[in-house]
C-alpha cells in the first residue's frame, strides 16, 4: 500500500532516463530540413508576410552568423507606408526533420518523408537571443501531425508578447486532456489554466528569472528541455548561468541523462491528467515571429506593457530601431530518444517485408509517426510506438517496485 502511494507520487513526475542523440539542427546546416512558410499570417493574424526560403535568404532574415548560430529575424530595413493592409516581412519555419537513420540506406526516403518526434523523445533548444519589443510575438512550439488541430496536440515551449518579462508554456489538445491537479507540486512555474482543450490551452507561467525578452538576452539566453514521455510532457528552462553541466558540456554526440535536471518549470503528468499517448501524435517544430495579431495586438493587452497603438506605432514606418531586437539567435536544437527505445545499430536497415507487419524500432527511433519507410500501414506502426512506450513504463515500474517493495 505504502509502496503503491510512493509509486503513484513518483509517476506523476518526469521519469529520469538516458537519451541518445537523434539529430542536431545547428550551424551551416541549420536551415536544411525546415520548410519556410511563404504566406501571410493566416493563423494568428499578425501584420507580417512570411517569406519563402529564397526571399528570407535574399533579405538576410534567415542566415548563420559568424559565431555559427542561426539568425531568424523580422525585417528592420524596410520603411513601411500606411496602407489598407500592412504587413512586414518575417520568417516562419516548420521543421521537416529528415530521418538520420533511414536516409542512410534509402536516400529517396529523404525527399519525401516528413519526420516528427513522438513519445519517448527529448528535445533541447539552446537560444542566445529571442525577439522582443512592442508588437513582437515570438514563439517556438510543436504541432501534432496526422490529425486536424488540435487532434494530435500542440506543445508551446517558448511564447510571449510585447514587453512581457516571463515565458509562457502550454499544451493544446482535445477535450479530456487537462493538467493534473498534482502537477502544482511537481513544477516550479504557476498554472494559469488547467484545461488543455480551451482556446488558450493549459498555461503555465515561468517563475525563474530572465526567461523572456531583454532580461533573457542580457543573461546570455538559456536552454529549454522538453521530455515527451508516456508518463507526461515536462518542460525545463535554465537561464544561461544555471544550464546544467550535462547540457553545457555536451556535444551533438553526447548522451543526455535527465537525472540532474531537477524540478521542471511545467509538468503535464499523464496520470490523472492527460494521457499523452492518446492525445499527442508525433510533433513537428514550428519557429516564428509575428507582429501584433490575435494576442500581442489586442488593444487592452497591448496597452498593458506598450504605448500607442500596435500597428500604427510599430509596424508602420522605419524598421529600425524598433525591430533591431526582433531576432532569434539559436546555437542548436537537438533531439534524442530514450536509450531503451533506441535501435541497436544492426537493426537499422529496414526491410520492406518486415517493416510492414512488424514495425522495427527504427520507426520510433527516427521519431517518426511510426510509418516505416516503404510501408503504407501507419496503424501497426502507431501500435509499435505505444507498445514501446508501454514497455518503458513497465521498465520504470519494475525498477521502482524493486526499490520500494
Ligand atoms: C493558411 O494558408 C495556407 C496556405 O495557403 C493554407 O494551406 C491553410 O489552410 C490556411 N489556413 C487557414 C487557417 O486559413
Ligand atoms: C493587420 O493585419 C490584420 C490581419 O490581416 C488586418 O485585419 C489589419 O487590417 C492589419 N492592419 C493594418 C493597419 O493593415
Ligand atoms: C506518416 O508519415 C507518412 C510518411 O510521410 C505519411 O504518408 C502519413 O500520412 C503520416 N501519417 C500520419 C498519421 O501522420
Ligand atoms: C492511454 O492511451 C493509450 C492510447 O490510446 C491507451 O492504450 C492507454 O491504455 C491509455 N492509458 C490509460 C492509463 O488510460
Ligand atoms: C537591424 O537590426 C540589426 C540587429 O538585429 C542591426 O545590426 C542593424 O543595424 C539594423 N538595421 C538597420 C538598417 O538599422
């Protein structure tokens, strides 16, 4: 009985695990594997036009700087005249995360497969500078694939507006997914909304200092870690001076042990809260900066931290100095998979006959939606992901029972 209670309490928190590297987005190859969304902002209705890759490159809104870090900016060189519809150039990216495993043996897969990261993966996002200023709305988030939003979930990792001084995290999902009440004891952030199916999502406000805006930049930025596990979704943030040694000293090839991560900033345990396997599909990363729009530009929200009017006092007119700080500087984004889900090197070669009915570990190892290359049967593969997730849970339970009984 006692051990059952201990188990329940521990399972509400993140499961410590060793993760092995899947892929790194960094340096001169950072922009490979991302789709540029060349369109107006038709989701949050900001006053921007997102350029395609050629346009963003030509206007130097997406490039790698001399430090080797990716820069993704809002235009600050154009003088925008008053017009009926005002839009300033910006960049929105959707990660097209090619499998590092399958394309080694089947190069053509690389041209068509659009990978994403599912249950059993860990993501690290190292940011030196994020966009900030009046009208500026940056976000780094993930979008569940395979179902109409929010059927496969959304995880908001970095998001804030105008002169806010702290970051906000959130999940979005269909009805039935909520943040467990017990999460309050398992996170350092403050819950602002518990129901993940409401429009604004289940929001947790960061309490650690320097998580957003000018404070974040002056501290040298920081690192976010996201664990997407069968036991829950957990988000950590460390300002630059507090980044744990295991992350600070890691290279793209280093395994990451989450044991020393400490209390997450936001915890969304699966137990009595949100069954991640059920509500969240494989996730694609999205990085963007919009201006004004349906949060930053709402007049009474805008005026709580900024003077004047959102569009006419910011977007219209010269871009500098107003948008000089509206840029991302990103050393790397790294993805990992739990070591007990990682395939042994010998099993990496998929054979079309075996992958169809018996999904190989490489399907989940690539973080894909489980559709093995050459296979048209996504259903079996989806089962494989939950099966391996379940195996991990059983492994964790086994360890705990061994410890406490
Ligand atoms: C936004 O535009 C894209 C590209 O034209 C389109 O595929 C998508 O359905 C649009 N989304 C909305 C919400 O209108
Ligand atoms: C800003 O963009 C929104 C959404 O497209 C649009 O309705 C609004 O008219 C724009 N504002 C101006 C001043 O152009
Ligand atoms: C999984 O990925 C494959 C290959 O890209 C794609 O054809 C399929 O539609 C995806 N299925 C889901 C459920 O996302
Ligand atoms: C969570 O959802 C998965 C997939 O739908 C299901 O197999 C599993 O039994 C669920 N877990 C719980 C505790 O309800
Ligand atoms: C735009 O901003 C960058 C810093 O992000 C700055 O170096 C540059 O001088 C600005 N451009 C103009 C035209 O002022």
